[in-house]
C-alpha cells in the first residue's frame, strides 16, 4: 500500500490495517481549493500535518467545507519535494495512546504543498494567486517563534531583513517579508479582507506576527516600494486581522518503532528523511492524542467552521488566559523542572522520569500546591482537569519519545514566564507569601546546578543550547562539584536579575533559599537526589 491518491484506491487493504480514510475525494477537494482557496498555512512541518490539517479534514468529512488547505513552506523546501510531492501532500497520522496502542488516519486535506520562495517564479505565482483571490479567508502559521524575529540577540536587524527592507517585495526572503509581499499583492488586487493567524506556541503570537509584518511594510513604504495606503490596510484590523491563539499538542520526531509497525502492516515508503537543512521528517506523523487550539474569533472575511472541528473560538482575553494557564502553571513549568533534573539524573525520556517517585512528586507540588492557588482560570477549560491530564496521562505516556535534553533547550528564555509569573502573583497577593514557596525554588536551584554540566554522579554532562549559556557558566566558573561552600555568594548577580527570573528573587524572599538548595546539590555524588528528597 502506498500513501497517495492512487494508493488509497486499495481501500479495503487500508481499512484492514485499522487506518481511517478520508470521507471525501482528494481530487475534488483540490479542484475546489484551486477555485476558491479559503485557507493557506505557512509552515509545512509536523504540528501542521498532524494537528491543523486534521482540523480541515474533520470539516471536509462532515461536509462543512469543500476546499482544503494549501501548505506553504518558508524555510526547508526539501519538505515539499521529499515529503509532500511523493505522497500527494497526504500524511499518515499515528496517534500514540498511553497503553501502547495506536490510532491511524490518512490526512488528505492538503490540496498542495508550495515553496514560499520569491526566487522561484512558478511557486511564487501560485502563492500570489491565492492571496489575490478575494475568497481567501485565513493564512495560518506554525513557523516557530524564531520565524517572526527580525532582530538578532543584540537587538540589531538581521542582515536578510535589512536587505529585504532595502530591496523590496520582489526579492522577499525572510518569512515575514514573504508574508508582507503577499499581503501587498492582495492589497493591489482589491484589498480584500483576510485574517493572519499565528498558531505558534508562544505568548501573544498574533501580536508578534502583526508587529513584524508591519515593520517590513513600513520600511517598504518609506523606501518607495509600496504606497502609504498599504500600511493603512495592514493597520486596519477590520481588513487585516491578526488573531491570537493558544496551541497545545506534543508532536515529537518520527519514532523508529512506528516506522517498523507501519512497514509490517504493508504500508510502503514510510522511512524518514533528513533534509539539507537537517529537518528529520517522515511521511507519517506520530503524536499524542490530547490537543488544544484556542483562537480569537476575529475573521473579517469569514472563516471555516473551526468550532465544529474542536477548536475553541473565543475572545483575545480568553486566549491570553488559556495560554497563561498552560505556560505558567499546568504544563510548561512541569516540563522545565523535569528537563533539568532528568538530565542530571540520567534520564532520556520524560515518560521514564514520571516513574521516578521523587520527580513525579516535584512536578505535582509545583503544579498543584504552588501553581493552583494563583492559576488563571480561562473559563473554557478547567485548570484542574487540564493539569490532571498532563500529570496522569500526557507526561507518563511511554510512547511519546520526548527527551529532557530537548526540552532543556533555551531554558533561560523560559524561566521568567514559566516560574516568574507565579512568583509575581504571590508577591501581588496580600494573602500569600512568595517566601513560603519551596518547590519552584527547588526547580530554579536545579536549573542552576544543571548549568555546571556535571551530572549527579559527578560525571561530565552535555548541556543543551541556550543563548545565555556562556554568560551564566562564566558567572558560575568558580563553583566546584564536591565543594558546597564554593557556591556561597556566587549567585547574587544571577538571582537578583529580573530578566532571568521575571523578578529579583531576593526581593521575593527566595534568593537565599535558592542559594542554599543549590549549594546542597554540590555536596558530591547523589547530592541532587538527596536535596530533592530533603524538600519533598
């Protein structure tokens, strides 16, 4: 069996493998999309193929939509050539249950994959044609938070962005320049309204997208590449809206065990490829079953009936509260705590950590005991139900191949939101005492101990990439494993830095506590484990 339009003609064989098939004809859907492109998506990777394209499939299956999605890749064009083209843009979605069983479905809602490359005239004309079509209702994005950034770590415009601003839309290269150029084409074709919807996993994602597109457009107007009215079009949210969203679904890299299972079922050509840009991607996507998408309902040209596919359509305030609930209490802080301690204690999967009584107790205390008293309740999702699902089902799922080493990446950028916001909430509430917190400080002390690149046995340990790693390791250079007193007085500049923690930890009454915990973890082999048990 092959994953393609012709391959699906072997319907009975596919169904015999327990694979759900689309309940519509792919070619008919493609023709409808060609005539009336309603939805284009930027970022052709796994979260799109395994989650967002599945939303479109639900609408198509229910007869609530006739057209599908056009997928536009802004970064790694090999994905279109090596994953989309050979399989008629179809994906085999494999949902991983905690008991080890799977659910399989062929997702066929993508009409075509396109390279968002202004230097490729044929591909660029396809995208321009879509944006010039007044039927287009939405362009969504999963390009990662870095995809919206116009500046480098020093706050200077990236070279490619500066060149795009100077050279104009005809040579757009950066993802945000590409979007601005396509919006200029739409403006020039009649300025029909449209919604640009970031679905990336970052705070205020719609605002990030809007600010970056406007920055490019403003430069083009100033440099004579676009009329002043174009900027007015983008700034008018009754014509160009930028809804906020919150997304949550774990889609790890393709697992070898799943590839073998599919091959044993007779499904051909499922092997992953490594692209020229080092993307590891397969014709199948494996992911957990729980998924959440909350979207601000602001679509000036109409929209697909996303609520019928399980999307929460709501207000910006509710999106913000849902994102805050997830990122500051119910999921992300637990992930970070598991990441740094898992690395030091020699774990290679999050699921195996959740079998460790100490680590499970740590995240339960962080979430239930210290987070819940100040959790933001969005109203549409129960924080307690959400965190129970995370702790009892999602994190312990042994079939989600997620590693603490991956999650530990860029921790310095995550700490102020994932932990700092809860500390701020305690400080702002007269009925609460931030200085009484124990388990959040234990997570922070664990992160600082992790930065020493020495595990709990005293062996050298790899530390994941982080933009502040060099600075922090330099500040900790005189701290020695096996010498607890070497940590005394070495953390003041770090712990008092509100950029790192969202607050000055000494002003929160936590600086000395974190330093004490950190120093205890230096005592020698087993000191990290011993310190955990002391406070748990």
